[in-house]
């Protein structure tokens, strides 16, 4: 039970960071038609059981916002995020 608790806590912590990022992203995003198209492509991949396509679409969908917001995350919103010492920065 202890290992499950540790895993659950870790997932919850990541969810907090992701939720924080999503809220910041939502306030700065202006191209909602792009988001709708991405979601339609994802849904199509799910309906077709195209697992490789799902992975590719998800990566593009999730990383697009990170690429777009890189400067804001590093400079303007830095205080909203905590960098784990053993994780380091990721390349976008």
C-alpha cells in the first residue's frame, strides 16, 4: 500500500503542475480553431484505434503550447513552477 501511496502522491503533484500550466496557457491562447482541429484529429485516431497516430497527435498538441509559452514559463511565470533538482530542464 505504501508504494501505491507514493505513486499516487507523485501523480497528484504532476497533475497540479499540468493544471497550473493549462490555466496559464488558456489565458494566453488565441487560436482556438487550431485546438478544435487538434482535438478532432485526436478523436479520429481514437475512433480508428490508431495508437501511433494518437501518440503523435498528443505530442504535437501538448508540446505546441510549451513551445509557444517557453519565454513566459522561463521569465514571466517562473514563480508558478518548481524545477525538480534531479529532473533538470527539458528541451522544447
